[in-house]
């Protein structure tokens, strides 16, 4: 990669010297670890004791850098969080980078550095990857695709099929931060703000609840937000989900932007929160465990699963009821 060239060219994806230098000088420099061999076609992994869990994801957020993160850190958090809420310990990642011709090396370096930092903080390593360069106008600067591998104790059994009537629903913190932070970073509608994305690893939060015998299910409410998880619960269980609006934590800046632009914070993406369903008898204990962690200090019990029609109901602060319809349109494209 010629250091006097400030932008990625198609030659950086042709498999030759420029591509090797791009990989070595940006990706390998930031992501180096004993298992990563840029000259190998596959990576051997140490023996894993337990149930192997695998997830995959893609990331196309715009803008690529936003308050609280970048597309790089988001790629790590989004992948490890899918493993964490399944009850697994995230261990390894693979990374595919699709870079648009003309993309600035300086920004790419910052993004990969933030990805590497997030991986170190989550205690995962990138063991394999691939790089492609697409023609100018055929991408959004850079896209990432990841695969995550983790291990789950065989005694851990979580799933929508385990949810029962009377179970309590909890969330680990305020909702909508990521969606609004990304929108404000675009400076759309003439709006600006200092709200930060909640993007983070939720592994500590997930691990805190695993000892509870009454833990039924966990999920990170990304695209479609909290409301979409409620629909997943009601549809899979055949039961009614009832949420107490007054109990749902939402930050004032998120409420203000939603009121101005007609968004509903319950449908906005989160990237560092967990929705958990637990036996009602252990709901207070689950809340205590989360609130002992700084990341869960604003956690709350939102409502319960009840008998009745499979639907999601919001009990408003005035005592009325509103059916939460399923999301059809995406009000904030490319938020993850």
C-alpha cells in the first residue's frame, strides 16, 4: 500500500502486493494474535469444552463513525451479543471487509483500530478474515460481515419455547439510544446532539442472570427494538405480552427527538441492552443482579406474559391500552 496514496484502489483487492500490504498494515497490525495467520486459508481452533454456538451478522451502518462507536466496534458488539444472550461465552470472530474504491486509509485505520479495541475488551480474537474491494459507488465506504463462535455450558437451556404464563419481562437499560445517536450523527432534519450509542458487549449482563433457574430467554433488541422482541415472545408463546409504559426506561433526549419526528422509541434499535424473560418469582433477584453492574444500573421490570390473545399491549401512563403493531417500515435505515 503506497503510503503517499490516501485512498483504497481496486488494486488493493486484486490479490497481489497492494492487497497484502493493506491486510498487513491495517488489519493484521490491529488484530494480530497467535491464531491469526494471514497466509493461511483456515485457522485451527483449540479444543472447546461445551456446546459450540455459532452466529453470523452483517453491518452497514451510516455514518461509519458515530458518538459511542464505529462500524468496527459495532461489528464486534453485535456479534458477541448474539452469543452472550444465547448463554454462550464469545471466543472467536471471523471478519469479512467489503471496502469501496476511494475509501480513505486514515478512516479505515480508525475503524479497524476501534474494532480491535472492542474485541480486546470483549475478550475475543479475530482468527480469520477476507478483504474485498468494490467499485466506487457500489458500497457505503466499508461494510463488515462477521461470524462468531462461542461455547455454552450444556446445562444452559434458553429459548422462546420455555416462556410461561406469568413470567416477568426485564430490560437492562434505556431503549432507543443507538437509533437516535446514529440519526443525530447524520445531522438530518437540522438536528444535532451529544447522545451516545449504547453499543457495548452485554456479556457481563447475560452472565449475571445465568445462575437463575427461572431464566427463560434473553435477546438483544437490535433492529426493530423492544417492540419487535415483544412480538417474537407473544407469537412464539401464543400468550399476551403486557408492558407498563411508565416502567420503560427512555432517556429525555430520545423522547424529545421522537416527539419532534414522530418516532416510537420502542421500535428503535439498541446495541448494548438485553431483554430477559424470567420466572416472576425471580424477577426482583434478576433486577438486583443487573443493578449491581454499572451497565445495568437503569434496568427495569417492564411487564409480564399473560394469558390471552397473542399480541403485545402497552398500558399507557394514563391507564389506557395500546396494541403495539408489528414494524413494517424501517424509520432509520442502516443503524446496524
